[in-house]
C-alpha cells in the first residue's frame, strides 16, 4: 500500500507468482477499505448533523429570547416600529386611492346619465322614472287603442250616431282622460328623473372630495422622531 503525493488516495499492489489469487486479494482489500471508509464517513456526517441541530436549537432559543426581550422593551416604552407604521399607512393609502378611482368612475357615469336626461328633456322626449315606466306604457297603449277604435267607428257610423249611442259616446271622454293622465305624468317624470340625476352627481362629487381630503394628510411624511440621549452607566459615584 502506497499513498499518492498531494492526494487523499492510496494505491494497492501485490507482487507474486499466482496472479489470479493476487487479484482476488487486492480486490478484497479494496472492498474492506471501502466498507471501513464508508462507516467512518457516516459517523462523521452523523456527528456533524447532530452538532448542527444542537447549534440551530441554541440559536433559535437565543433569537426567541432576544425577540421577547425586544417586544417587552417596546411595550414598556410604548414604541411602535417604523416598519409596521409604514405598512399600515401604505395599506390605508392604497385603499383610499382605490376608493377614489371608483368614485371618479361613478362620477363620470352619473354625469353622463344626467347629460342624457337633460338632452332628452330639451327635445321633449318622454322621460319618467323606471318605477313609473310601466304605468306610462299602459296609458299610452290605452290611448292608442281608443284612437284606433274611434277611427274605426268613424268609418262605419255618422258623428250623430256616435255622440248619441251610449257605448260609443263615452270613448272620446275616456281618450281625453287618458291623454290628460299622460300629460300629467310626463312633466312630473321629467322633474323627478332630473332631480335624481342631479342628486347622484352631487353625491359622487362629495365622495370624491372626502376621499381626496383623506388622501392629502395620508401622503404627508410623519415627523422624524428625535433620537433619545444615550447615557452610559458607570460604577463611579459622585464625590
């Protein structure tokens, strides 16, 4: 057995006349050495792992103790970390900005609806609240039916007959009453829808103003705390 210079390798050699037995002998030496070396490595690795686990446990305990001592120090002196303050302020500012963006989108939609209402009113188009739309449609359909009935009866009978026949002389009065209800609902509907649109625009603008007012102080940097004076304690006593 020889050690190779500048390496951790060794060389095995056997000299003799029986080459086959020498080869078997050398291979047996190699197997025994590998088994021995493998066991030594496993023991070294196990020892190192155990030492690392012990060191990790010790450091973890030290960290937890120091963290608990720091928390107690902060609690005793009412100290809040700047990092936590910054995170909370950033989250609040983000929420305010998201709310402001939504309010601005709602304001654009409300102003567009109000502009459409004002345009329809200026053209004289029928504008009523959604809750009254069904009633208006019923009245308009009734008026159409009464007009059609009068037109059909006028083709078949004379005006004198229509005015004196009980079943037909009431139709003009019914049509006039229906048209009066329609004329009454249209101005009321226009005023109500316009008022609702204006109120919606005012509410969205007010919401924007409130959020902008809340964002303005939230973006200001907090004053930098003045450092506390550090006094080193010594064992000396005054004379």
